[in-house]
DNA sequence: TTTTCATTATACTGCTTGTATAAATGTAAT
DNA sequence: ATTACATTTATACAAGCAGTATAATGAAAA
């Protein structure tokens, strides 16, 4: 039963939030969710994989909501980005996943550590793409530095902000503060041509893990985003547009959330998409289809 | 034998660097340093306390060198600060203590976690003091934010710089880059009166841990620094001055590094200090003596 | 020489993750 | 309804961990 598996995930997440990852033993999870050891290891090959399952089950939702905020919007609008960051911060606050990740990042489980590192890099990469949207191609040489600074800044300001419960300021204030810093910083470093890390470096990050834990989802995400943008500019608001977006979202979810994506569904929906919209945005649909195929053939 | 104890510390440190804290078992340390379990637990009450011993044995040296850089120098000189940071970064690189701390920060050992947190706060507090020296009292409301940003920035830029071994840039370049950012940032936030965390917050950090692991050393460090500054301004360069500084350094070391500071030594040296120099800098000597006494009477 | 104290070897407790296996239960097709 | 298959359970087990306990050994101080 998939339901019972999800139950275990939820129970374990709750326990991890309460006591931490290491301090929560599998025994705790067994009694907490009322299953036997055999069932547990039937669901998850190890404690680390359970954590990954928790992480995925939570972040697929957040990532989805975060990307939805961009639909029908100007991707250069800094306010949208701020909303996206706030969304993620609130999600992290509730799920405590960032804290748990810190704990797991240094555990003995090599696979788990790799997974966490990859998600960190993915997050950096996403942010870099958004910074490109916002600050423009001309600032690109400085945007990897900037993203790293922004990421660390917001994490630590948030940490210290919550150390003292009495005076904690709302998250949005911290985001705006950090964003103000970045606006100025990017201007300065561009003026002085100060660069530490070349964004081209990111290309060397990803080949190694392309076909690992998040096999091709990254490509798919990009293709999806591009396609949505194209649709938003090519079509006026209305039923047609929303229908298309719904189709795309469904395909994306099916590919990313299911272990066995139903190919017949995807093919059918893709055909609908092609016949209905292909004329104006053919090139985007094609690269979308390409990503789909690489996802299916992994 | 104190020598053997230090041997164990060194061996354990080497093993921790190679395999990490958690992945190194006490058994590994036993065979590595050729002692038996009984002896180990005779030296250290637990694995966590061994780590603390390693940390102290390494950082007392770095802290000492770092503070020495300030003697006879203008504390507002930004170049000195950069040197101090570089010193610490090189020390961390060699000892990998920052990596180990990350690992230990989230372990199950509550005492150890507390110790690590305290050292982090101490480090932030020291940096805040230095920022005050450099940027002046007028910028104080913005300096806690700034220090947190600087600290996280330099840590993460360094981390990503060393991810790709092929293109790692020298530490000093990263420090200068981050420092440039801070110079501009502090100006901006002061202009816009943007503040997230009030530096007064720091006062609430420390009472709780005053009499714990670093009982009174913090006070002593401050008193020592102030006294040295006073001496540097009150006396011309020459034998007198260096002699005084030597005396002070010795007292500080004896109090902070030895488990059983030799009171008779300290009293004698203090007396010398008083008769030779008291006239011009009496008030500083008095607060120094006060710190000493609180250290001795813990 | 005897006392004292650090050290050693060894066994033991109680915890951990993960494996193995036989019995019991549920479920779906015939 | 009965057969066949999959899931679940209870339980014992292996190998590892930190830390405790203890009796025997050594060496230096009294």
C-alpha cells in the first residue's frame, strides 16, 4: 500500500523534526508508525533512503508552488523572486528540512551526502538562473559569486534571527534586506570587474550527477519553464493558455514524482499539446519532448 | 605523562582529518596511538571531550598568533584585520577544524554541540569588536549584521572555491573580495538605516555560558587586549614596552592553557607589572587583575 | 621493600543499523 | 471457495558503536 509508505514517511519526518535525524532510531520509527522491521526495509532500503524520500516528498510540492509563481509573470520582476524565496523559507521553517540537511550533510552515509550536495548545487543553479532573469546577461560573470553570497547570507541571517525567539523579525524583512545588499553588490563588482568564481564552473558540477539521483529532471524543469514562458507570450490569457499549462504541469509531475511514469498518458497529452499549439511555439515543444524522452529512457 | 596525552590528541586529530569525527571510532584511536581503552578513558571522559581538547590545543595557538598581529599596530588598520583572517583561514585549512566542527555541530553529544555554538558566538563577537575598531562606533548598529554576513560569506566563498581544486584561488583574494563587499555594505546600510539584528543582542548570548566551558577567558582576553593597547599608546617603543607585553602574554597563557595555573607565578609577575608601569595605565591593570582573579576563583 | 598509581587486557552492557527466516495474514484470480 | 501469491510480522541474529568494570601487570616513589 502506497498509503502506508507515505504514513511512514510522515511519521519519520515528524520524529526527525522533534529529535533530529541521528537521534531518531529506526526502532523509534517502527513504534511510531506501527509497522514491523521487515516492512520498513521492504519500503526503504536504508535509513538514508528514507530521508531522501522525505526530502523529495516535501520539496516536489515546494518546487512546484515556487515555479507556479512565475507563470504569467515577468521573470525579471524582483518581487516575484522575493515571493519565491519567501515560499521556500516558510517551507523550510515548517519542515525543518534545512536543519536536517545540515545534520545529514556530514553523516556517515556517503550516498546521502552526495544527494544533499546535489540538491544544494541544484538550488544554487536555480537561483543563478533567476539572477540571470533579474539582473540580465550583462552581469553574468558576477552572478555565481552573488548567488553564493546571497544563499549563505540569507541562511545565516535567518539562523541568527531565530536564535533569539523574542525578537525574531519576519522572514520577508530578511529577504528584502539581503536582496538590497545583492542589488548594490552586483553593481559594485560589475563596475570593478571583481570575480572569484566563473559561472562556467557550474557546467562542471552537473555532468557527474546527471544520471544519478535527479537523473534528467533538471533538464525537464528548464524545458518546462521555457515552454511556459513561450506560451505566456505567444497566447493571450484565456482558456487555451491555462489548458496548455495544466497539460504541461501534469506531464512534469508524472515524470518527476512517479517511479513508473505512465508513458501512454504522456504521449497522449503531448500529442494534444502538439496539435493544439505547435504552430507558434514549435521549437519549445520540441525541446520539451526531448527532455521527456531522456527522462523516460534513463 | 602529559606527553602521551598530547600524543593521543595529535593522533586523533590526524584520524579525524582523514576520516571525519563520526567515522573514526575510539578503537581506531586506540590502535593509532597504541594505548588501551582504560588509558583513553583515563585521559578523556568521552569522545566529545577529546574533540574539545583537540580544538583547544589547536586554537589557543591560532588565537595567540592572531592577537599578536595587533600589537604595536593601529587596530583600525584594515590590512591587519585581513592578515588576522588569513591566519585563521590557513589554520583552519590545515587542521580542517572548521569541517570537523560542521560535523560535530549536529552530533548527538549535547555538551559538544554547546561548546561548538559557544566558540562560534565567540568568533562572531571577536569579529564584531574588530569591526568596531575598523569602522568606528558610529556604525555600531549595523555591525552585527555585517559580521554575520562577512562570516558566512567568507566561509561559503571559501567552500566553493575549494570544491573545484583546479581553479582554487588564494585565500587572500577571497578575503579582500569579501572585505570590499563589507566596506560598501556597511556604508549602504548606515545610509539607509537598515538593521536586522541589534548588536545589543550579543549581551544576551554570553551570560549563560560565562561559567561553562570558557569560563572567564573571554573577559581575560578583552582585558589583555585593552591593557596592551594602553601600553602601546602610553609607552614609546623599546625594551620596557616589549617586556611588559611579554609579561602579560605569559600570564594570559598560564591562565588559559594550564589546567592548574601557578598562582605564585602570576602574582609575582603582576606585582612587577604594577610597580613598573602602574602610574600611567593603572585603570587597565586593575581590570586586568580583576579578570585574573575571576579566572583563578572559578 | 612495600605502597601507590597509571596502564593493560578483557569481558560486559546496551545501544545502533541492517539481515535472515519462518509463520501469519491479506488479496486477487481461478 | 479454494488456490496462489505478496505483504507483513515477530523474532533471532550479526557486526559495530560508546562507555563501564575489574583483575592483573608494571614501574616508580615511600
